C-alpha cells in the first residue's frame, strides 16, 4: 500500500515523518504487556475506509446507515435509526451498560435514547469500579473514553494531539479493575480503535467479497457502496481463557472472504450469548467471529497479571490546552450534545461548537448529558412509557410532561 506519506505531506509539511513512524514498546508498556499475556489480531480492519464516527457506528450496529464522514445532518438530530446489538440484547433479556466519561458516543443511536435505556448509562468514575467489585457488571459493557483534554481530567482517547500515555493509564485502570472482579473468570475485554488515524500500513485493505450491510449508498458525489474495508487497526483480546502470546490471524468463515472487522463484535456477541435475534445486517452475518478462542482451554488461567506496568513516560511535552479550538470529531460530539440539550432547534445549531474552546465544550457536553439522562430517569420514575424517546427543549428543565400517545418525551 502507498500514498500515506503523500497525503500527510499535503495536509501539513513534515507530517509524513509522523505517519511513517510508530511507538517503541517502552512507550506503550500497557499494550506491550497485554499483547504478550493475551491475544492480538494481525488482520482486524476498520469497517469502512472513512473517519471516526462511521466506524464507531459499525461497532454496535454493523452499519453506518450510509454515513461516510463525520457529518451533523439529520441523523445527528434524530439519531441513527438502525437496529443495534443493544436492541438484540434487550430482546433476549440480556443486560448492557455504557460507562461514559464526558459524552457517550453511543447516544448517536436513536434507540438508545428511549426512556428505558437512560438507566443503562453510568458515570465511569463513579460506577465502573464499584459495579466490577460487587460483581454487578451487565452482560455487555461499553467503556467510553474521555474526549476533551482539560486540566485534572485529560483526554484518554488517543486522538491527536492527546497524550497517549494517558490512554495507557486508562487501559491499565480498566484491566486492573476487571482483573480484581469476582467475575474475572467469566469475562473478556476487547480493545480496538475505530480507524487507523492515517498511519502507514503494508497490508492491503480487503476489497473482494465484502457485502454492503444494508444497500444504502453514501452521499454524493462518491455514492460509496460500502463494499470494501478500511485499513488495519490495533485490536487486543484479553481473557483468562486466552493463552499467552496468542496471535489471531484470518477467521475461519463464515465465508471464504470473511475478515475480522468492527462488525465482528456484534456477530461474536450473538454467538457467545446464543441469541435468537437475526443478524443486524449482511455485514455482521459475513464478518469473522472470535468466540472459538475462548474454547481452546479446559480451565481459565490462574497466572494472569493482577497489575500492568506503570506508565512512566509522558509522550507529550505539554499539558491540556483548554483554550484550544475543537477538532472535527469534537465538533461532532458537541452537535450530539446540542441535540441532547434541545439546542438543535436553534438557528445557531449548524455552527454550535465551532466557536467553542475545549474547556467550554467539555462543560457544555457534560451538562447536556447530565440533563438528558436526569430527565429520562425522572420520566421513567413518573410512570412514562419506557419505549418513548427523550426529546429536550433548549431551556433549564423545570417540569416534565408525558404526552398521551405521542412517541416522545418533552422536557421544558
């Protein structure tokens, strides 16, 4: 594969050196230890050759519903309408939970904005360790990162220009929390990235036999058919049922062209829990699954490390810059937060976030999520239909009205 350096140089002189580089193991000691102790995939691809959000949508729904770029159009306001693995879990009487730190990206899905799911969102800082320690984690857990880089709470999502060492500390904390849980022997942790970030890779992206998930094309002028995958992304599988130093190559089926990609997650969850629901799309029906790697041992390992190496090297010579402008992805997060806050009805909606600093955006997003979830929980407690959608208006919540047969909840 080629073109990485040329594209990087066209964006910023000198950037080509960065995209042709990598991290030494001592700079990412947590990942180095996890790879040595458990399993790494050497052929896990992004679901689509596109940016952050489309690939994140594939993780839980095996489609981006036609989205090829981070864009704020109608699906940002009303939510992406596709069926998700969360819907399948709910249908099969299985539990799930999202542990978030600023704004949960999973709220881009329309179905997760239902009243009944407002209680499935938990503060990572307040609840994750507690639930793990008490053995009360749900069947399917999503741990979301901190996306805004602010003092005392720096970003840990590895997006540029955030400090990768903070991301290492975050993964270390998650692993050590799970390792101490009474349910450790019944767990698996998958760590992956939505897309490759522009870094060079020598492995060609698969272009043969990749099915379009749902027949929805991308927007003009390219009308992308979603019939090829993106570049490889780092993916690590952690479990006491995984032998040390395992390298997972290509999947065995379900078709000769099947690959590991983000749709492999809902496909594997379906098999692990023996769910009776249909596949979400043609893509997760096609994607390789990895549940067989949990069945290669008769008993779980008793030598899994309790702690991971300390992260001693900072990979960035400066701290958070709260007065910095937002990245494209952060603007998209503010567009989501503005929907949760009811501000999407304002004339300023298309521009919201573009004039914010990182510090302002972090505060706005946290307040919006808090208000949205509190309104949903209050309505649920008041006896509202659990399947109604939460729709906010752009003001402080002073009362909650549940509207007869309407299929939404309004807060004023």
